């Protein structure tokens, strides 16, 4: 009797083990769902790494993508609830296949070659970036990662685990390289999320581009007095289009008429106040153009022939500059300008403005006797 009892012990142990394993096996799908909900609710994305599968093996399941995934679910209750309801329905029906939801409970092979394993399979997505200009070269990367996302032949970036991503867009074009940061939600029934890159908006906001436009304005204002005190010879304009050069050439004929009545002209560019709210930079018809308004000040005086002393001919003008970017010379050129007489108070109403100071600027001089310009 004692021997029979001893022989029965192994059978009891084996039976117990089998029973425990079967119970665990039956509860395994539910445990996976509970682990998923716990990780999301407690915002512990790292706990999802071992229970997630992706429909495209090229998609990375890493710290960044898991965080994006959990962040989205916590911020979008309705989407999260729909997924939980779908998973509960799968548990009730014991149907462990892909569904039309973003996440499905599926069978994932056999454990020890006997027991079925279960995981959550996720539908991945892509980001499509479209530029307003064909010249834009765009790369996309997830914030806090060094590498850019792989781009397919269809200009799609991914695949990505669904979620809310902080992405960086690097845009290269004629004007330079621009960086834009955005939040992107890769989610929903569509496999693709589209981003539109507005290169004009990036250029408009870029401090470097703004400074280049203002520098072109300043160069022209300086060149203007060199032009006027050198017999109106257009060669002294260093950043104007051929059209502007042709139009300003006619001023020489007027000067030839009245210069016989003048002994001396002195001119000095004092500076400008630029209305930044009026600064406009656009990419139009495959050409970069800019427009800006400034209050410009000149200190000028003239000595009329056979008269004593100088006459003050200083003036202020509110001038609107239209420019275009020349790819060959890699600089902004003045393409057109308009000006109206000003009293100097116009800039008081400009909320967003900057001053281009021209302290100690040279005084340019023309004299009838020498008929050429000097500086003193």
C-alpha cells in the first residue's frame, strides 16, 4: 500500500502541472490585454515591447515609437476605448486574428512547441511629405533621434508604429537649409499621413533670410548716393536687376541738364527703420521674391552756382522695395521700388520694426569743377 502511494505522487504532480499550465494557457490572451491596458494607463511604454508585433518588420519598436504610441492613446480617449472594446470582443469570441482596428489580439506561434502564444499586432503607418516647390529637398526624422526616417520610392517615410510623434523636417532649397518641428499623429484607417511643407513660410520666419533681405535694402540705400554723386552712372549699383539699371539710366540726362547750375552736392545715408510686419517673402513661379517697407533718411545739401552757402536738401521717404533672389550671384536684387515723401513719424505706428543704423557713414561729394565724386 505504501509503495502504491509513493508511485501515485509523480502522477499527481504531473496532473497538477498540466492543470496549472492549461489554466495559464486559457488566461494568456486576457493577460496580454491586461498588460497592454496597464502599460497605457500607467504610462509605462517600455512594458509593451515584449507583447507587440507590427505588420511590417521594418518598423522600429523602440523607446521613441513606444512613447509616441502610449502618448497618443492617453491623449485620445475615444480611440483608446474603441481598441479596448475590440480586444474585449475578441476575448469573448476567442477569435484571435487581425481585425479592422489599429490593434488586434493574435496568435503568435507555439511556446515549447505546444502552447499557443498571444500578442498584440499593430498596423503601421507612413508619413508623406509634400513641398510647395519641386526644388525643396526634405528629410524627416523623429525628435531626439539622430537618423532620418527611410524614404520609399513613393516618397513615404516609415513604416512607423502608430502614435503622436515630435518630428523634425529639414528643408534644403536655393535660400538655404530650414528646420521645422511639428507634432504628427500617425493613426486612423489610412496608412498614410500627409504633411505639406510651406517653404515660403519657413523662409519668412527664418532670421538668416530676413537679415539677407534687409542687408540688400541697406546696400541699395548706400549705393544710391554713390550713384547720384557719380554722374548717375548705373555701374555703381551693386545689387539691382538689369531692368532697374535700364530705368535709372535715364536720370543721367536730367542731371546733365541741371548740373551746370550747381557747384557742389553732398549726400549722406543716415539709415532706415524697417517695418517687419510688412516683410513678405514668397516662392512664386519658381522664383524667390521679397517685399519690404522702410522709412529711409538722407542728409543732403547743395551749393547752387554763384550763391553763398549750402541749401539743405535732406529728405525722408517711406520706400517699398521689391526684390528677387538671383541664384547665380546668390543674393537679393532690387527689382522695383516706390517711395513717398515722409516726415519721419510714420514708423511710430509700426509695432514690429528694426532700425538699420548707419552711424559715421561717408559723406559723398560731387563738384562741378572736378565733375567727379569724392569722399571726405
